[in-house]
């Protein structure tokens, strides 16, 4: 990555006895869509508020485009940072129509009517400037919030759980629309989410936060395929963990011998993704399918192995499996191993 556009160095923030953000280092390139992913209470929203200027860090430094926004000797207030924020609840003014909501973010002296029209056209809402927020769908309200944020011509856009209030049926479509819009404008964007699918599908790079720290960052595929720790592996995707013994890149476990990513030999916890397991009918086996959840594009089977361990197995939609089936569980892909604690 070239010289970072946004940089946090050893940023920390405490609230009473709670260390919300703990010595976080973060770099985001100009024009990049970057996700802060983690469970509730991990510190990701606090970090976003520190970047936006809504909180002052206790320690560390925040820079944007080479300019210090916060340090031990300097603090630039939120309204002077040229950073736009799209909130979880969209925060539209309910008493203002769409046009006035968008115009609220325009700088003084702008040709307001023309610019509102351009922004609504940009987000696909041409002609809706007279509508009230309650007359719009959730996806349309989201786009009004984006238009208002872009009206201020920000250098950086922050999005706080931007899709959590949308119905599941429209969430995926709106995500794709927002990604296309951000990329077409070319603005740098950082968003926080606890939804792994959202982060992996929308962002170009992802940072996983836990307990106030960034524990891993990288491209989505690397985060998913090569989690740095067991907690990251548990949080990202559907994973099975089995005790194993690793020797020379081969792990021996209750499912047999498995090729494994591991830089060590010895006792291990083997992580096998649900999609890297397959089922074979075997009436002589003591392993049994307990239930199957059908999703249309695929399905998830819960299998009790011969040892009594419960395993998650992701199956293609066309594969038939039913509760009560006797099966053999086979490893169809490579696993990853972590040293046993």
C-alpha cells in the first residue's frame, strides 16, 4: 500500500474501568473501502467515533491525508475534519423533505437546488426531493443519508452499521448499490459491522477487532482462509474444531489424515470449514445426521460424529440429506491448525 490516507498510531480510549480501544494501529489507503469487523462491544464504534472527532483519544495519534487530527497536543473538532458519517438509523430529519435533508449538508454558497438534483441523481433518487423520509423505503432512506453525507464533499466517509436496520430481503441489494456508489465517487470509506458476510463482501480490506485491539487485518479472502487465531476463526464463517496431532503438514484426527496449514508439529486444534466437509451414505457408520437447514442456494447439516462430536457440514442444494441418515464424514479440502493451549 502507498502512503496511507488515514492512519491511527497506538490509539487508546478508556471509559471508566473499560478499555474500549487499546493501542490500535490502522492504515487505510485513499479510495479504499475498509471494514472494521468484530463482535458487539469490541471497540469498533468507539474507534470510528475517535476518527470522526466525536471522542478524543486518551493516547495515540490520528492522521488524515498527512494532517494530524488528534494527538497529545492537538485535537481538530468533528465539524472541521471534513469527515462525513452515515449512522445506523440514517438520522434523517423527519420534518424535512428529501431535498431539504440533502441540502442540509451543502456548504454555504453552493447552488443548492442544482447540487441537490445532482446528488439525488447520483444515488438513484431523481424526482423524489419532495418526499418525506417516512414515505421512503429503508433502502431509499439509506441512499438519502449517503447523498446528504456526500453533499459536504468530505475527504472520508464513516459508516456505522449502515445496513443493520434494513430488512434481510433488501440488505444484500442495498449493500451492492452502496459499494458501487462509493467506488464511483472514489471516496475513502470506513465502515463498522458485526456482520461477517457484510464485511467480506463489501470491503477491499478488513480489520478484525476483539477486546479493543485489531487482531488481524488483510484482504477478505486472507482473513477467511487464513485466520490468525482460533477466536478469529470462530468468528469468521462456520468452523469445526477437532483435536489432532500434526506431523509434516498432515494432521491425524477422528476423521482420518488431513492436509493442513501449520507451521509446527505436535498437539493441535484442527479447524475445518463447514464447506470443506462432505457426507457419504454409510449404513454401517455410527455417525448420524441430526438435522438439515435448507437455504435454497445451499444447506447446512448438523452431524453427530462417531465420537459424539457435533459437526457442521455445508452441502450443495442438490445433495439430499435427511435427519436420521447414517453417514461417513469426509474432509474435502485443506484444514488449518492452531497449537493446543
